[in-house]
C-alpha cells in the first residue's frame, strides 16, 4: 500500500508558523497540537524567515529564482544548439570553397 502524501495550504503553513512564534509555544508543542511532524514545521519556519515572499510557493509554481534558473538553462541549451549548427555550417561551407 502506498501512503497518500498530505498537502497543506500556504495559509495553514503561515498560521502554524505564527503559532510557533508566540511566546511560550515550542515547535514540538504546536506540531503535536496540529498533528504534523515537528521537523516539517521547523522547515516551514526556516523557509518563512529566510524569504517571506518566496516561502511556500504552492504546487505547480516555481520560486522566482527557480523559474529564472529554468529559463536560463533553456536559453543556454538553445544557444549551444545554435552554436553547433553554425559550426557544422561553417565546416560545410569551408569544404565547398576548396
């Protein structure tokens, strides 16, 4: 049997992290109350503190930096392909002149 992976909304994650930031609340206490793993809640907290704007992008959406990286990789692949085509064309045309 396979376990179905639980998905949590951005709002749920934000509220859970806010609970851990309240005075007197520990990550493990909040995680136990919510029925989630304490390690996961700690990771959510780190992500939110590191970059609040890009934390929890949701399924199907890439973080801004990941989207740019993907775009740049695609551009690089296209540039390499064009370069290879030009090299082959140069080789063909230089042979014809001789």
